[in-house]
C-alpha cells in the first residue's frame, strides 16, 4: 500500500487535459490522490475527469501564462481542500522548428512564460502552502524532458527552459529541506501524446535527415509519476528518465 492510500491526499497537475498530464492524473487517482486538473481548456479537463476515478478530481481552468490565474488556482485548492500534498509542474509548449536566428522575441517569451515562469510561480505557491500545513511538507515533481539533457535541432527556447527546470529542481529541493518539501524531476522521452504524433511520419535529426522515432505508451510515464508521488517524504527521486527504449538519445544518434 502506498502512502497515498493511507489518507486522502491532494495533488495539482498542470496541463492535465491531454498527454502526459492526463496520464499522470489518471495514475495518481488510481493510487488514491484527489487530483486538481489544471489547464486552459475546460472541456479537455472534463474528458480527463470522465476517464478517471469518480469523485477523485476537480477541473479548474487556469492559464499558466497569467500570474493571477495561477494564484486563483491555488486559492481554489485551499478553499476546496485546505491542503496540498503534490504538485506536478507539467504544462509546457515549444515553437515550430525554425533557424535560431529567425525566432521572434514573442515566441521566446511565450515558451519561457509557460515552461519556466509558470513552474516558478506554481512552486512558490506550493511552498507557501506546504510549509504551513499540518502535517507539514509535500512533494513537487517537475517535467524536465529529454531536452533537459540534449537538444533537438531548432529547439532553443524549449531546450533552454528545460535545462533551466533542472536548475529549479535542484535549488528548490535544497530550499525545501527545511520544510519537508521534496522536489524531483521526470525527464520524458517520446511518450505517445498529441505533441509527439509528428514522430510517426518523421522528425528532423541532427544530420539533416528526417526519420520516424519509436514512442512509448504515456501510461508508463503516468505510472512513474505515481511511483515518485507515493514515496514517503524522507525519500525522493531527484531525477528519473523514462523514455522509449529505442529512441535516438543514448549513443550517437
């Protein structure tokens, strides 16, 4: 029996309407968490709800590029449940593949706002709640991506933010020690989601070729998040890589 099943625990998953966010939300519900599903599109969040355990989720429309909307999300959680045990900073976006020098400032800022600044703001809110609640503490998991290790061609904004997430994970894990807040990161490679559908037809490789890449069921990622979330707070997975076994990451291609 995981710690999550001992009593009702409250989780927030950002970007919960599709892909990895949906898979993680469903896995967390299955291990006993009540999951606050956060995302821009309420209809997608409600789809996730219908797939999950009845009565174990709450859909909240939230814009991760808006500090006020993020604040309202955490206020809603406190009004509804009075505590927070887990935050999964999952929401993210990229830019179309294009030469680095052609990227606009607007494109750069949109990726930074969604992938990095939102994670910073959500983590701040979580810290404030977790340090003052009884029992004290909680867990934060960041979606780092394989791009936190190695870039794809023409991916500077996404890759830069994912490398920054690694720094945020390390720094907040250190700062969270005083409050029994454990912070970890899951680096995901080629989960089968709408974001990776393009890989079926082929994606650009560093040598200029375009080739299909193997993918894995996103349920494997959800199960990994649930494992990390179910640990007691005196144990932490600082970094975990979950990837399609045959994707071109390890090695020279």
